């Protein structure tokens, strides 16, 4: 089966001989969760755009990293599973490999976020509108 090439990571990606700790992963997930909650608040699109552009970066954003993580996990299982593989292992590997390009395809959202910069948006926060409407 032909596998897609790993994306070129143009982030400060130097070889990392030390794997991340569970605490490192918890921290990364916490940051993404805080961003998700921040986006639920009445904020300006112009404030959110640079954050989203970084998260959805076409080369090293979350979709590309998650796709690589899924492919690498499938590879890890293939390398260490004792043969002959039971049906469950084949299914897990197949699902990981099938999910990887679906997630990676989300990198196109990067362009949508950049296009937001050229579109007109209200520069008044919804909370400011409510506050001004309640004034006598």
C-alpha cells in the first residue's frame, strides 16, 4: 500500500530525541482546550485569526501533526505486533491509516483562515452592542 509522504515541517523542528512526557501532552491539550473556550467568547474575528492561522498552519499545524501522529502510530503497531496479526490489529491499523489523510486534508482550512483577513467584519464586540443598547 502506498503511503503519503510525511509533510515537510517548517516549524522549529529539530530532531527530538527525548519523547514528550504525559505532562507535556496534557499541557498541549490544555492550550488547545483554552483556545476552543476562548473562541466561544464574544471576541473579534481579527483577534482570533492569528491564533487560528497558527493552529491550522498548512505545514505544521494541528491537522498535519495529527495526521503524522496517526500514520506513525499505525507504523509502530505494524512494527511491533506479533504475527500473524489478529483481525483486531488489522482493523486498528486500517482505521488509523484511513483517518490520517482525512485529518491532514483539514490543512486546507489554513487558507480559509487567511482569507478572513480580507473580509469585512464588525469591529464592535457583541457585548459592547448589548451594553450600549441598555444605556439610557
